[in-house]
C-alpha cells in the first residue's frame, strides 16, 4: 500500500551546501522505490530560480516540491542569520520580505509552509533538523497526522557542546512533539538521551547511506604518466570547529616531522579559513598545505580518488557521509571516534579527535603498508553494499508503517 509523506527538508541537489542535501536526496529517492509518495517542502530565497528543477525527479507523480521563500540556511546560527540579513539590506536588491531575526524568519517559514501544504493529504509528516520542527509540528496538528523528526545534527554538535540556549530549547521542544525520532547514528541517539532527556524507546537509529559513484582511482593514477606523485592526505568539509580542521593541521605537523614529502589538502570553506591559513604558516607547513576552497561534487570525487588517505577528525559528527564517499573511491580512511560513520565503516582507523599523535600514526601506517591498503580496498564494496539508500529507506518505510498503524 502506498504512503504519502509530507516532508520538510533543507537542501536537495543540485542546490546543497553539505551532507544534509545529499542525505535528503538519497533518502527521498530510496523512499520512492518503496512505494512512498513524497511532497518535499524546501526554503529558498528566490523560488522562481528553482523552476525546472523537477527534471531530476525520478517519478514525477511520486515527488512534488514546494519552494517557500526564505533566507533560512541549514547551518545557520542566530549571528550568521543576522549578518546575512544585514548584507541583503545593505545591497538594496530585495524588498522587506525576511524576518529581522532568526526566530521571526522561522515563524515566517512555518506560517507559509503550513499555508502552502493545507491541500496536501499526507499519511504522516517528516521533518529534518531543528528549523523545520515547528513547521512539521503545526502541519501534523493541522492534518491530524503523526510527526517523525529526523536528526542529522544537533546544536551540541555544531557548537562543541556550548549551545545557543534558544536553539537548544527549540530542538528539545521539537524532539518532544515528535511521535517518533530517527537518529543517523547511535552516537546521535546517545546525545539525545543524555543531553535532551529523550526516551531511548522513542528513537530509531537509521544510518545514512551512500550514493553510487563512478570509481575514478584508476583513471587518476594513470593520468600521472607513470610518475609516482607525492603522498596526499585529504580533509574535506566545512572549516568550522565541529569538523576538526585544527586537529587536522596538528596531525599534519606530526606527520611532517618524519615524512616531509607528504602533501595535505583541505577542501571546503567556512568561518575558520583565515585562522587556519595563519596556523598552517605558524606550523611551517605552508609548502605542504593546499587550501582548495569549496569544491563541486565531481571535484570532490577526484580528490577522494587521488588521496592516499582521507582523515575525518570531527569533534562531534552525527554521521559523516564523506567517509563513505572516500571509501567508495578506494581511499583508506581515518575517523574520529566521535562520529556516526565510525559505527559502520569497520575497516577504518578510529581515534579520538583530540589524539592527533595517534591520528598521525594511523596515517603513517597507511602510507607505509601497501598490503594493508589493498586489504582495505577489497573490503570496501561489502561495507558499502549494506549502506545503500534503498536499504536505509526500507527501514524508514517500516517506521512509517509503525507510526501510522499499518
């Protein structure tokens, strides 16, 4: 029997800023294959620019998008939102349509979302992360349907456990209003139970999946014309405290002592970029560090394929899809134990994010042990086969059946 999910999301490729967009696309496409019709509500500052995006829709009859005019951003803090609105106001390029503060903008988004979805006839409402919780709760109440909250990250993850109290309370209220919670890892579930007081019985863990990508390692290797390039260690993510770029640089300094030939690439942008460039210089790594900036998905796949090792040193990472992307390109990974991906990538090296000396030892082992690298690559397909979005969507569909009493 078909199920209709009214889903409040944040990003949906080709427009996305991080893992949430990739996860949303993977989950929606997986649900469509399990006889779930999805109405997906997304914020965007210029809805008219989104016309034509539905050419990506796998089955037009099963996926409908509703674009709501909004300046909300999935990685916003109160300060970031206010700074962005000030820039918009100074530019004079837009009329007064956005809220002066984040709370007002969330209320605007919620009101418009509920109004635009009144004619939808869902079996349940499914919302992703904190800015959509109120919209999800009001829509669920309007339609008298159950609410599922999907947790990809918490305020504690984003702020190294020093949360904005207003956002924390918003999250907690959303968790309490939900009939069922999906956490992307046991790590995230433990945070919800310990720090938000949510009953573990209310939370189901469904790890993220991986999208099928074309293996590029062989073509990358052949492109160097027989010359062995310098070993390359990769960081790919936002340059924020949460993602651990400082730990990556400290690890790089340790490696540089014994392997001055190793090159380190940091791909991504964020508010710490300037600070990181200065720190690399202070560590005398300027000749061995490349700050690649924000990269496209295709560029990211090439970097994964070219890297000898990928390191995800996150301080607090609910999952970490980039770990699966690296593994899919045959690249050995070193993961923070404070991550969801470490629960499912069984052939990864795992280390506490603060232990940069051990992190460096893991990377040096990978660079030294060719037989170990071959073993890691041979194990990767079996790991990834279990983590397809179709498999993960099957678990979500079962949860849907439970909450609507099928």
